[in-house]
C-alpha cells in the first residue's frame, strides 16, 4: 500500500497562483489591454506570504488541498488588487522592480484591473462549494472594507502624522489580509469561535511588520524626508498612547508579541506559521539591537 504524498508548499503556491490568474483572465480576450496588464502583474509574484499562511492554516485544520489552494488564491488576488490600486493612488512608479501597472498601461487600465481582481477573489472563495459560503463572503467583504478604510485614512491625512495615526493606518491597510489568511480556513472548517483571535493576530502582525520594515528603511526614509516612517515618527511624536515605549524596536516587539500570542491560541496549531514568523522577526530585532 502506497501513501499519497502531500504536495510541497512551493507546488501549492504555484497552483494557487495559476488558478488565481486563470480565473482573472477567463473572460478576457488575449489581445485586450486588460489581459496584458493582469498577465504582466502576475508575471512578477511577490513573497506570497498571505497565500502561504492561508495554505498552512487550511491544512492544519484538515481542509482539502483544493480548498486550501482556492482560499489562498482568493486572499492573494485581493492583495494584488490592493497593490495595483495603492501604486496608482500613491503615484508609485515601481512595483517589484518593474514599472507599476498604472505606469505601464495607464491609470484607467489600473482601475479596471483592480475591479476585476476584486471580483475574481469572490469567484475564488465561492468556488470551494461550502455551505458556509455566505460567511466566507462576509469575511472577504469585511477585509476589503477595512483595507479601503485604511487607504482612505492614509490618503486624507493632511497634517503631519503622529505615531498613533501611522499605527491606525498600518492596522487597517496591512492587517486585514493577514487576518483573512487565518480567518477563511477557520470559517470553512467551522471554528467560528476563534475568528476574533485570528483578526487580532493579523492586525497586530500588520502593525509589527510595518514597524520592522520601517526600522530597516530608516536611513533611506530620513534622507528622503519621509513623513510616514514609524521608526522616525517615534522620535518626533509629542504625545501618544504608547509614550511608555521609547523606541521603534520596543514598539515592534509589543505588536509582534501580541500577534504571536493570538496566533498560537488558534486551534490545531493553525496559526503556527504566523507565530513562527513573529519569532523570526523578533530574533532579528534582538540581533540588530545587540
């Protein structure tokens, strides 16, 4: 008797990426500018951290591989939609070492690509064929609303931001899709009690990771006069709910510890990948501080 070997994470991520692209392109003519723009964007994948987290959580909860792949594709498709829109609204010319979609194909095509990817993400999450589809869709809608609220907050901060503003933006822009990577598998497997902890874990990780990233970018952003780098904002903030925390490293520790604690509380060790990532980042912070 032979035992069927589970595909590797790289194979599952490739499958997730393939199905996401196939769904997005399925109704487009190959010679259309929208087809070309979406193919162009998918040709340079990022870290796929959210997809990997979703697959890890799904498999830990005993979901079928096909379901894990489709949930991961839904989350990663939403993430890609947010990147295309973010680059357009922030007028960032480069994404993943290449011209951003809006820069290469124009603003109107970027808007259309964003809309199509959001629609595709709902098609993907609905395709798992669950009786809990309405709950999955509700989780997706909530994550989109929170992310767009964070983007709106970021775009409409006219005054010089303080650290509390920056934390609120990071929580709403970065946190919801990390939360969704844990939340969708919990919903599909019926572990609704733990959805709150998943949301808290993702929100804290989104903030902690952004601070970690800003610490690494501190010298470059200082030279560029960036107003949004959280490590620099801590130096200039006159008042904050986090006044007791006097360094960016301490603030990153605070949120990454929160994320790890909430992720570790999820059933069947389904938050293990996120908790391990927190430990990895905390260790790197400690090494740099030593």
